[in-house]
């Protein structure tokens, strides 16, 4: 599922993609956060739509809920086991989810070739 989400983000040029593995964090609401940002509300909504399209096409999976698409400052797609956070850049740095969930295992996605720095989700196909 994470790879489909990342492909959807990359399709619309989402920036600074981070995956946080929360599976070992006590009281975490899900196992993974995927976080990225776009440059405008239009791009944020396009990224969210692209993620939905990819997960539906590849996995026949739709998010349980989508929040924030109206103003597109922070769009959240809840897939149960994974939650996708798509921000406009200033809002991402204001809320600092990477710091709030710093107990999780953080993977930075290399946007150029979709390889990960710690090789957890390596998938160049």
C-alpha cells in the first residue's frame, strides 16, 4: 500500500516525501504516516486525488475518510493502517508531524528514482 501511495504522490510532483513507521510506537492510531507537501491548494488536491486513483487502481482500496480537501491546506487520507498527510508547505512546517511522531522509524523517499535512503521501501520498477 505504501508504494502505491508514494507513486500517487510522485505522479503530481509532491515534495519531501517521508514515511514514518509507527508500528512500534505505543498508542499510535495507525502503522504508517506518509507525509509530503505541495506548493498550492491546487497541487495539494491533485496529489490527494492521484493517491486515491493509484490505490484504487492498484489495490482496489479507497480511503475510509478524506479530510481537508475544501481549503487544501492539509489534506488527510485515512486508509486505516496508513494515514497520508498532504500539506501546503507553510502548514507542514507549522504542524511538524515528523517531530511530533519522532519515536517512529522515519524513511525519506528519494523523489528522483523512488528509492529510499534506508531501503525499507526500495521499489524501482
